[in-house]
C-alpha cells in the first residue's frame, strides 16, 4: 500500500515522498524509501528530525 511520507529536517525544510515503505540503513546511515522493492528516495539520518507516514486512500 502506498503512503505519503512527510520528512521534517533539522534545518526546517520538509519533503514529501510517495512510497510503499521506509527502512533505516545502518551502514549507509540514511532512511531508504522504496516502492516495488526499488529505492525511490534517500534521507540522511543526520539531518532528519521526523518522518510522518500518512496513509493514502485507494480509489478505483
């Protein structure tokens, strides 16, 4: 299921990412957002204040 992720950065900026999920990559030190098993966005952990997941309603 797709979701809209609101990423809030320490510097006050925000981004929005549409993805199926997000995982923390300890080796790369970032959050990896993915859809259909492919990375669609990265957010460096050192600059992220919060990530808020908003469910997206599915309509036909």
